[in-house]
């Protein structure tokens, strides 16, 4: 019997249950995401009591989106690449003038 690469999993996020089909190789990533979402949701619920599940989900989505954007900024290598290109150009120019 052949094992399908896709299969259904159930995730519990806050008070909601979500059934989705995922690749077997991706299951642990989904489970880790579920844990991370619930961890952040619970932290926000403890910090801001009596806000309601929908508000906690919105706050959690914002928290995760901010983390992603900060991570993108921290991993933005373009300024570094541009700086290295300018330095390399300066070194090449300096070498060209000294070799004349």
C-alpha cells in the first residue's frame, strides 16, 4: 500500500480547530507554528485580560507580522552588499593608480 504524501491534520489555535491537508514532510513545521501561535496568544491574553478571543487572534497576528518584518530588516543584506561593492571599487581604483 502506497502512503500518500498529503494527509489531514487538525490544529487547535486558540479556541478554534482547523483541519488542513499538508505534506507529510511539512507536518512538524505546522505543529511548531501551532505551538508558537498559541504561546503568543496565551502571553497576550495574560497581559491584556478580558479582550475576547477575536482580539487575541488579531493581536497575535500583528505580533507575528511585526516579528517577520523585524527579521526581514535584520536579514536585509542589500546595504551590506552595496557597501562592499563601494569598498571593492575604491580598492580597485587605488590599485589602478598605484600600479601606473
